[in-house]
C-alpha cells in the first residue's frame, strides 16, 4: 500500500511540474492556454531525439528539453500570443485548441505516430526495498528533481524581486504597471519559464506516461485539473492539488480498478462544486 | 472471291470488335474500398495494412480473374461513425464491390449492416473479436481472433507447470475476449486465475502491476493494444516482476513486430502465442519480409500487414474462382473454403463461419543477431476460432 | 405613463425580432431543396443537419446566456445512448426515441445545472469538461449496457411515422433530421424573442444588474441550460437513429471542441451562427480530409488560429454586407 502511495507521489510530482507553469501563466496573463501540453510534448520529443540522434546522456537531455520549450515559448508569445491577450476567454480557448491540433498533426507528420521510448541509464533502472516499500529508482529521481524544483520555485516566488513583481502583477496588472513594473517583459519571461517547465515535465514523464503525438490531448485534462483545483495565484496551491490528484488517481486504480479511471474526474467535480475558485485561491475581486 | 474476302473481313472485324469490347468489359476496374485508421492512436495498424496492400499489388499485379483491381483508401481515424459513413459513401457513390480493412472491432461492427444491406463482401483484415463474423453473412476475416490465440496459451501454460495466473487486459472487446477465453480454458485444466481490467485510456500501469506483484502468481497474462505494449513491458521490468519469477505470457500483441525493436531488452523472455512472427522460418516469409522492408525502410511487417496481404489474396482468389464476376453473393460463396499457403503458414477460410483457420505458434522473444525477434518453438495446427466452434 | 410606453417599446422590439427576414426564408428553402439538388451527398447533408442542431443547442447557452461549456458532448452522448437503447430494447419508433433522447439529456442538464451556476468561466469550462469525461467513463464501464468501447449494436429503426424507411442512401435520414432541426429551430426562435429570452441576455450582459432588477438569475440559467441539453440530446438521438449505431465517440472531447469551432466560425448569439458554422465546418473538414487524409487536423488547427487572430472580422463583415444587401432587396428599395 505504501508502495502505491510512493508511486502516486511520483506521478503527482510530474503533474505538478507540468501544471505549475500553466497555473502561473493563467493567473498572470488571465489567458487560458490549452496548448500547454504541446510544450510538454515538445520537451519530451527533444529529450528523446537528443538521446537517440545526438547520443546525449539522459541527464543532459533534461535541461535541453527545458530550454527548447522555453525558447519556443518566448518566440510564440511575442509573435502570436500577444494579440490574443485582449480577446475573450472563448477566443483564447479556441486559439490554443487550434495550436494543439497543429502541434499534434505536425508532430505526427514529422515523427510518426508510434510511441517514443527513452533508454534510462543503468543507475536509474530497477528498484530497491526500504522497510517493505518498493522504491523505484526512476520514481525516486523524479520526486527528488521535482521536489527541488517546487522548493526553489516557491522560494523564488516569495523571496526574490522577480517573484514579488510577479505576484504584484498577478494581483493587479494595471497598478503594477503604474508602479513601473515592466509587466510585458514579466509576461514574456514567465511564459518562457512556464513553457520550459512544461518541457521538462514532458521529458520526465516519457518514462511514466508514454510519448506520442496525441500526448497534449490525452493529458490536457490532467494539468487543467491541477490548475483549476490548485488555483492560479501561488505555487503551493498547484503543488498540493497535483499531489492530491496523483495519489487519488493511482490509489483509486489500485483499490477499485473498475472505476479507477473516473475517480480523478469525480474528485475534480466535487472539489469544484464545494470550492468554485480552487482549493487555495483567495477570492478574486 | 471479293464477296468471300468481304465476308472474311467482316467476320474478322466482328471478332476483333467483340474481343475488344469484351476485353473492355473485362477491364472495367473492380473497386475495393479500403477503410483504415491512418491517423489517430491506431494509425500504425493502418500504415502496416496499407503497405501490405500496396506490396501485394506490386508483387501479384492488379489483374485477377480478368478484372483490374482498384483500391480506394479512406481514413476513418479509428472512429466508428466515420467508418460507417465512409463505407456507405464508398458503396453508394463509388460503387465499390468489396469493402476491406477495419482496424478495430467497433469499426467492423458499424459497417456490418451496410455490407448486408448492399450485399457487399466485407473483408476484416485487422479486428479480432470473435463475434464479428456473425454480424453479417458477408463478412470474411483474414486476421485472427483473440480466443484463437489465447486458448493455446492456456494449454501451453498448464502443460509447463504454471498453476496460478494473473491476467491484465485492456477493457474493450478484444481484451475481454482474451481474458475470458484464457481464463475459462485455464480453469478447466485446473489452474487458478485472478483478473483485472485496465481502462483503454489509462496512462499508468503502476497500480495494476502492484496488485500483480502482491498476488505472486506463476505467470502474468497480458493483452494490451499494439501501441501500449512497450509502456507495459517497461513497467513490468521496472517493478522487478520478472526477477520475482513471474513469467510474462499472452497473445502476441504485446510484442508486436512493429514496435518490438523499440521496446528493447525488457521484452526478452516473454512467451507469447500468435499467428504470425516476422521471424517465421519459411522461404515465402523471408522473401515477404525482405520485400516489405525494401519498400518501406525502417518498417518491419507485423501481423496486421499479413492480415492485409492475405485479405487481398482472398479477394484475388475469389475473383479467379468467379472468373471476374463481382456479384457479392458469388464472391462470398467463392471465399468460403478458400485455402492457400500464406507467409504465416497454411490458412483456410472456414466455410461455416467465414473466419480464418490457421496455425498458432508459441514463441519466445529472443535476440537474433542484433535484433529482437519472436522465435517460434511450438506449433498448434489448424486452430479454428474456439468460441464459434463450440456453438 | 412612462412605464407603459417602455413596455410597449419592448413589446414592439420583440415582435420586430420575430419577423421573418428574407434571407432566413431563402436559407430554409435552400436547405429543403438540397434534398433534390444534391441527391448523392445526402449522408453528408444529414451529418450537417445534426451538427447544426447540436450547434444550435450550444448557441442557446453560449450566445444567449453567456455560459461557456467544453463538455456539451455529454448531452449529445446522453441523447444518443438513450435513443439507441430504447430502439434496441423497447421500440424502434424514431419519434419515441427522439422524445426519449431529449428527455434523458434534459434531465442530465437539469441535474448538472447547479454546477455551472457557480464559479468563473474557467471553473465552468472545467466542470463541464469533467462531467463529459465522467459520462464517457461511465459509458465505457457499463459495457454490458452500452456496448462499451465496441459500441451499441442492434439498433434497428422502424420507419418514420410508419411510412418512411431508413434507406442506405440517406434520403429519409436527411429529411427526418432536417425536419426535426426546423421544428426545434422555430421553437428556439420563439423562445429567444420572448421576455424569457430577453432576460437571459440581460443575465449574460450584466448579471449583477439583472438580479438587481428582479431577474431570478439562477433559475433562468438553469432553465436555459436544461433546454440546451434537451436540444443536444435531440441531436444525439438523430445521430443514433440515422446511423443505427452508437459508440463512445459521441462523448469524446473532440465533439465538444469541434462544436466550439463551429460556433466560432458562424458566430454566436443570433441562432443562425450554429447552422452556418456547421455547414462551413463540415464542408471544410470534408474538403481538407479528402485532400490530405492524414493531416487534416493540422489545417483545421491552422484555420482556427488564423480565424481567431483576425480572420473572423473579415469573414463576418463580408457576411453582414451580403445579408444586408439581400435584406434591402427584399424590402424593395432603400431603407
């Protein structure tokens, strides 16, 4: 049972890395970006290609995944996301769905529709036992990396100038601008960070969740759940939401396999009914 | 004299005209509507079958029974409503004489009514649930059925000292078929079976595999659709289940030739039963694999490709038997009982059920040279679909 | 006195809205004439009619009540399965199935309406999506009832009104779907140009002010949502009946996504947006997928991105000019 808990935490960690970038961009730019999964997919494919074609070791491919997604993020933000900020939520949703369609079909054309695999280095394969709990090495690695990320993101959010400017801009962009905070540049940087995190999450998730061109569509619902339940104004919110959902999903499938699949959706609906603004969000004015 | 010459010319002219016109009639193309999932999660099935059909036409030509075959390819993206509409349009607008393809059970089932209403033979080249051929008297199948592949596995497992099996299958038609047929046969032999079903969309096998490791069975029987096999294998090994002495068995879908190389060494040692392996040791198969790989670099033919190739072969044989007559009833009658030596081994279309009767091989995944192959080491001959055979 | 003339003005405005625009009459004549004009494309036309009804249902809540929903496929699926199961187990009469589908979907709409009343746009998006996903999984799990991933088999339909059998060419199917669409459209039109419809628009535009004016926001939205669900259920029932098959695909996300695309193309809030959008979308999809059977999703995505970025104003502007010219023609001279 504890092994399952461990697995759930690992799964939740990946969901967190995937979702927190979306959460911050949504809170900051009030932009519903369903194409976030496409950045994750990009990161995954970059990692796979780097290992297969360039022969890079697994550890080196992770920062590469992050960087490539972040760079594409900045480029796209400047070019095509900017004009969308002022439009209605519906338009933004449709715009990002259009991007997802293009990404899915484009990846299918470029890479083919078969699953991609990552050959993990030997020290990340297999598992060992501690006090009766089976600890998978790769899952432990994932928890460690994501945990580190979570802590540094939270620290950065609350203890740096960038973080405080970001929080100010999230609370009230107009006033922040009035105070001289370069909100547009903040948008671009945050979007880059968020997309980069998605790319990293995608690369980490290849081993756990598989990778093929339909990835953004399959997993979109998962990161959206993390964001809606966790709220968009902090790092801790999505973290706990991701943990809750990751554990609930894995434990649910273990205990009641027949209905395992929709425990996560039912949980989301229940949470949203009881707390429509997310578990941890403050009421927005 | 002139009179006779004129008559001769007239007769010759008439004979020539008659032969030209009958040749023209004979040359009227016979259209085959090939409906495959070319996009979406099952696109690999579509690609394999499409490649196989093209290879067939290249190798055996397009003229059979005096008719030229023309294949119209349509993509249904694995969506049953699309399959149905495409089938309807192909029959009504393009006037096809045969419908072929059908990558999944719901796609085949959705089209059955149209085949019956329009009296058009429907050749199922991929879908594998047992009841498909009962949905219409115009359906013939050249792929396989899951019970056909799973029951021999039960026999082999029992005969080799496996007493307790845990089954993990994907929760849809073929998966349920595989589970029930294996479990029934195995239990009848005296073994114990515990089962769990994985949702079709499930990304993570961790919780299900956890249950397996806790149950400590002798073997794990698995069926998942082709794309997902790799994911499953990796997690199986990652959990150390192979080191715990649990054998991995099941129908060959999980070590699908299309992705076997990509799965990597984690697949070594899996024992599977299936109707085709790219490593099948026959001169015909070796030539087939070579030609296939030459025409499609980087692709290894799998059981889907063979289903497509044999489907075309069946249509060609039926046309030859009816001498080019495309009448649906006549074609289906010609298909019943047809038999030939396929690249997978000897095959026959059962005249009672219109389903395929073929050898099932027990194989082990081994390294041959630098490649992973499913090496056959036992053969069960002429297996009929057991579900219908019992009725 | 002041109040009376205001009421009179409102009534006048409502009656004016109910008058039939010449472009509308032309549209419906063309729709029915299509049966004779395009006899080999009736299957495609049938799909367009069903999609149009589905889009109409979303327009009722999106365009008129301002509720954004990413999970409308839930009602499509509910209607489809209800009608299919009725045909399989009880009676193959199409109209009974239609009523059953509408009732079932409407019920689900009524029961889930409290969920969409609370929260922001984003919450609503997620909740509606969640409901659709839950229904999908339920349909998948109860395979013995719904046929699961293999689809519902054995749906045999009796002739419509005892006379018109469903044929392989889609003749009955198209006329049946189109007639149902027309009747439901008339009802929707009447509802929208009524005090009820007016109150919906008030809630959409300024909920605070509407409730301050005495409009029971919650009840109105719930009623609109239920009606919309029933309409979507009708579309689902038609789908099940004309194809005599129901698969899990009716509950899939792409149905809801495609629907949003349809309304974006056609425009929401004037009832014809769904119909026009459905025609445009299906034709576009058909054209693109015959051109590139594998990668049509890419072009649809590109179209969507360009459309939202700036294309929509261009297209809608063009449509308005054309319709305006037509109207002036009909009225016989300058305004």
